[in-house]
């Protein structure tokens, strides 16, 4: 196999001089997060920068998505994707550029907003890569489609496909993306086959009969019903999923009632399920329905619960041949800091939607965004396999924020190195 890393230094020329600007961009995006499908400010910044670099830019794709296309002669088409949306989390990092933003969510509620998953870092790194690609078009051959995607947190990729993404832009020969992780900056990891789990998010509404808190015998209490469902659901994975299989079932939200002496009519649960096997997924979803219906019947509910699928994310599956191509290129660039994961992560992504719609192989990898000093004396191999130390903030935590240096430079380098496996002249 030809290793294309020899061409990467040309693409990296001048990156050092741009890191200060990229850091300022990252801090600005972090301080101004936007919820899914509300990424108007972020999208405008992305579009402005891409146009200034010389890209052909299309805005409003799938709502708030931005797509840039840049051609440099004949060659493969490479899709590079970054997500832009933030989460309803109140930031507690204490950073000077910490978010104080609030916004109205899809349910009309005012919520805090934070880049608690690192999508601001993803956007920054891809804009760094697009700058280098535009500045050094003599170092590569082909076409790059830079996709800045909205609403990854709620599975927004199908919206872009429904908006004609596959037909409106050059059809990719490979789809590449990365995600920042709470491991030391400088590391990267991927694997062939499943790399992240499928995800299902559900809303379950339980129905009771409202009444006075002093006379529960005249009511049917949906709060007690909900509590019973939550506890009973904890046995589904423990007792209905084999030990060698993967499933994570979380009840992340319970809403019921308005006052301590009023028994409400309804209680609402929001559940999240992660699986890496379609058969396990079907089994657990059936168990959720069975358990909930049974608890409602046992409580004497006046009607059966309602089940609403909020969103679904497919398995993120790396094409084996393309993954080896990326792994070899990254290993040539960063050496032993490039790791192969033993198993999929329990997190989920909607990136595979693009690969499926385009009929193209895809590769997804993770890269470190934590201060290396925080891991001094830690067995990094054990961290990658067994989990993170308790004092290391992880994605979706109110304390999570990748360190700008050296994460930005590392993320840009990885994107360019992986893309060069297809775009470098000697790789064709």
C-alpha cells in the first residue's frame, strides 16, 4: 500500500501562522453555542470564511447546513464533515470564554446552551483544513466537499439527504469525519466495522387519574407508575441482554406534576437506548414496551401509555479497506499515538447516513482533546479500553471543553492527512 503521508507537509505549510486565528474562532464558537437547527450564527461564520478562502458555498442545506466545494483537477471526491450544534447544558467550566447563552428549545422551553460535546472544535478543525486545502491546491488532486452539518445531536443528517444532498453536490468516493474525545491531545483511535452504537430516543407518556394528594385512593398516581417503570427498566439490560452483547438503557428525563399536593394526570419519561446489534436493539425496544404496558396495567391506568420515537441514529460502521488506508496514513504521521479500538464506543452518530445515501465507504475516528498533563502516570491503553479517570470531564458534561492547544493543530493535521490518502497524487 502506498502511504500518502509524504504529501501532507505541503498541505500543512503555513498552519502554524493560522493557529492564533483558529483559536480565536474556537473560543468565539464556544462562547456562542446554538441548539440543533438553530445554528444560524455559526453557519454564517462558516459560509463567510469558506467564501473568503475561494470555496463554492451553498447555505441552508437541510435547514442550517453549509456545504463548500473546492476542485483541484481530476481525482477522487472526498467528503469531510463537521457538526455544528450544541446541547441544552449549563456550562460550569469556568473558562473565560464559557457560554452564558440560553435559547428556546423545540418544546418552547428556555434552556441553557453549551458546546458540551466539542462540535465547536470540529467546526474549527474543518475550517482550518479548508484553509490549508485552498491555500495549497497544487498539493492535491480531486474534489473536496466540506460539509458543516446541523443537528447531529438529534440525528439531523436525514434532513440534508431529504434536501437533495446526494444529487446537489459531487458524489463522494469516501466520507471522512472525526470526533474529539476526553483523551490526551495528540492521540487518535479508530477501528474497522462498527465504531459507534446505534441510538434510539423515545418519549413515553403514562396516564393516570388526577386527584388530591391527601386522597390517593381516589386517583391513579402516574408518578408512582413512572417510578416503577424506571426501576423495572433497569433489569432489561441486566437480565435480557447477554453479557457479551452491548446495550445501554438510560431514562434521562422524568416530568410530572406541578405541586406537592396534587396527583397529576400524566407522567412523561424520555429514554435513550444504545446498541451495537440490530437483534439486541429489537429485543430491548420490545422489552421497554412490554414492561411499561405491564406496569401501567398493574397500576390500574385508565389507558395504555403512548410511545413516541423522537429520533434514531444508525450504527456508525467503518469500511474495512478505507479504514486501513486512513489508519496507515495517520500512523505514518503520528506513530504509536494512533490506536486501534478493541470494540465500538457506546456513543452514537448520524454520520453513516451520508455513506449509506451516497453508496460510499466511510471512516470515522476519534482524536484527543484533553490536557496531556492530566493523564500523567496513567496507562493510556487502559483508558481507551476500560474508561476514563473519574476526574476527567467527558463529553456532555457541563465541565467538558477540549483544550485549544494542541487539539486544534492536531485535529487539522488528522483531517488533512486522512484526506491525502485519496487526494495526494501518489495515492491515485
